[in-house]
């Protein structure tokens, strides 16, 4: 499916830690996203470059769009109300950063699912990621993600 999908439907992240703007392509095992790097982004250094940690976080959020979407929307892409998910990078298997983008650049990140283990409550996956500005490749790597549905805890309830 090629379209412009609001990433907020698929991720728990919000500003200032949201590092993806739009999903431009989404399939069962592949995703492509874009992100415009603004000068006030928390990962832009004083010299105006988007640092390595920002590229890695962008790649992880791009990947999560595939594997976390089942927690946020059903099969026909209808929102699931009150979805609460936690996710993190559980391992960086390989990572090569060739170049850093600058504030003002629009980066395109393309990821594909290498392996996936999913239950109703959590997902473990390996993703292959590549990030570009135009034709210039910035990042290439494989990361593992862990994503889990959170169960609301009643505070002050008695057993």
C-alpha cells in the first residue's frame, strides 16, 4: 500500500521524541517512512547535524510501524481505542553509519522484516533498515525490537 499514513496511529511516541513524520509505503513485511529534520530537534547537534542516536531512533520507529501496528489498529486499519504499548531496541545486530544528515534534510527510511515472533501480548522481531537523503545512503543495519501491549494497572484497588 502506497499512501501517506499518520505515524501517530502506529507508535506511542510523541513530540519531541517522534522521529518519523509519515508512512509512505506499508506492506506486511516492509515499510518506508519520511522525516524532516528540524533545526530544534533534540538530536541535532550545535553544528546542525542529526547525530547517530537520532538515525538509530528513526530506524527503530520506522520498524515499529510494521510490528506495532497490530496493537494500534485492526485488520481493516480501524483504530483500537486506548492502545498502550511499550517498545525498545533489544539489540543492534549490525550498524553502519556512512554520513550524517543536516537540519532541513528529509530522510527516507526503508525497512524489511527479517524475522518475527508475535503473541497477543508482545512481539520480538529483527528488521533490516536503510536510511537515505536522496540517493545518498546514511545508515544500514539490523536491529531487534521488543514491543509489548501494556495492561492498565488499577491504582489503589484492593484484592
